[in-house]
């Protein structure tokens, strides 16, 4: 009798020690995890809002950026409706929210996770069509069809997750000497569900929320990388196995940039969600036991870290866009600078960040960005040459007089069947050689004829350039 009382006292003492240690650990977790989630929500909401503002630009209206907007909206939904309430669950040992929020939050949490991964799969499919079948997929890859594909995908996901929201409920239990409650699947939490039912829940998330979409994405990227990196760069327009036209080298570089960005987004998502999927898998393996019972405090820490890493993925995409894409980075700078200028009445960052009304931001349109940069550089070069010529003319009066006379000759109306200004320029052969500056290195009639020929050839060259640009623009998106 005395031994039983002593054993009961020792057991009670050990339980109280475990209870106090657990409460102390939960108190630290209840402060650290909500603080981390607050930072995640702040960065994620601001970053994803910037992505939407930049991607809604008129120059960004293509299929890839429409999918990026869809991914951003799903991240915003997850950040605003799931992360804050999960932080509240960590902060309190009981479920302080209404009962219906348990069903709704788990429904939205699972739906948002599926939204993200299947949107990434659609992005991989879009890049596959753009890289391997650029001409054939032109009519298919447009913002309208992309929105339809997103709507169908999201509708299927929302309908399939209704059952998940229904089976979640507030579960009341007793932890040593304290009554607690949490939001969970009651039948799995109290061990009433069969092993098949529990594993069906855990493994279905692993398959349809991670392995299947990631496997499809890997196959598509293998085919894309094989096409982009292992085929010889074409010197001209040739046809591939599928009958589509091969792109020019600058178009291939533009496609590689877009494909690299989407690949980075997929890899970051896969890395962030892998630990949590691993926890789901082992939870199904050890059922009816739990990971906490099997592993104790270390596995609790691993589970918490896995959830934080998965939730943090929703705020990493805008940072990734800014690091990988020069075009998105320019768009972010412009949006931030415009906002700062409005707050400071145009006193900040107007000169350093070039945030005036003339600032042009190139976006993800492949050869369009190359064409804009080439046009801007040629415009700057032409302006510099014009300033140099004006200084030379002002310093040399005789040269200025000759150029003025030649300009007046070129502007005269030509006779029928003759080149403009060429008949009149023949009279300049009587000009003494001493009146022509030696720095020209040749007689002025020859220079005038060359200038007239360049003026006549310019429209033809302009038309050729327009045709090349149109092909690049069609095949780059």
C-alpha cells in the first residue's frame, strides 16, 4: 500500500514536471511563431500587391503573367485568411474562435495549397508550349484562355476540398490537468478513424498536392531544357520536329530568362513544402500513434519548423521575382518610387531612381525588351552625334556655309525622272578645291550623292526591320 502511494506520488510529480516544461515551451512558441507569421504576412501582402500592380500593366498582358497574377492571388488568400488564424492557434492553448471558422479555415488552407501547386503546373505547361511550339500555340496562349484554365482548375479544387472542411471540427481534450481544444479531424485525433481512412487523408495530400503536379512539372521542364539548352542555335529560320519555327538567338535568350524564372519559383515551392509533406507522410505511417508520441519534443520542433517554412513560401515569390528578373525589379522600383513621390510631393528619389514620367519599364515580352533597349541606345547615340556635328559647324564657318547650301539643294523639288537634288548638286563641281575643308577627305558632290542614296534606302530598311521585329515579337512570348 505504501509502495503504491509512493509510486503514485512519483508519477504525479513527473507528470507535473512534464506539464510545466511543456507549458514553458508552448509559451515561447506562442511568442516566437506568431511574430514570425506577422513578418511573413507583412512582407507577403506588400510584395504580392507589388507583383499585381506591375503585372497588371498593359505591356504585361500575356499568358505567363496572367498565371503569375493567379499565383499571387492564391498567396494573398493564404496569407490573409490562413496564416493569422494559425498564429492565434499557436498563441492560445484553446480554440478561441467560433466553431465555423475551424471548418472554413481548413477548407481555405487546403484549397490555397492546391491552388499554388497547380498554378505552377499550368505555368510549366505554358512555358512548354511557348518554347517547344511557339507558332502553333499562339492562338491558345492568350490571357482569356489562361483565365478560363485557371477558373476550371480552381473550381475543381474548391469542389474537391469541401469534404476536408466538413471533417474538421473543434476537438476538446484534457492535457494532464488542463482542458484544451484545437481544430483538427476529430476521428483521427481521438483514434476512432481506421488506418485506411487516416492514410487516405494524409497520402492524398502527398499525391495530389505535391507528387503528381511536381512530377508533371519536372517532365515538362525536362523537355523544355532539352529543347533550349541541347539543340544547336539556329543560324536562320528552320523547322523543328513539331513543325514550329525555331527562334532567333535573341528570342531564345528571352525565352530562357522567362523559363528560368518559372523554374526558380517551382524549385523554391518544392523545397519549402517538402518537409511538411514528409510530416504528413509519416503521420499516416505511424497512425494510430502520433509523431509527438513517437518522437517527443524534437519532432514537435520539426513539425513547427516545417509549417513555418511552408507558410513562408507565400512571401518568397515577390523577392524571387526581384532577384531573378530585371524587368520585375524595374517595375517594383517604379511603383515604389511613384508612391514615395506622392507621399513626399516629388521630393524623394526623382533623380536617383529616374522615377519621372519618361521612365520606361521593359517587361517580360522577350524581344520587345531587346528592341526597346536597342531603340533607346540608338536614340542616345544619334543625339550625341548631332550635338557633336552642331559644335563642329559652329566652330567652322566655311563648313557651315557648305552644309547650308547642300541642304537647300536637297530640299528643292526634283524634276521628273531625276533624283532629288542630284542635278543641282552637279554645279558644285565648279567650286574651288580650296573652299572645301580638308577634314572632309572627299569632294562634296560625292557626299551629297551618298546622303541622297541613304535617304532613298531608309524606308526600305525600315520595312525590313519591322518584319524582323514582328517575327521576334510573335515567337518570343
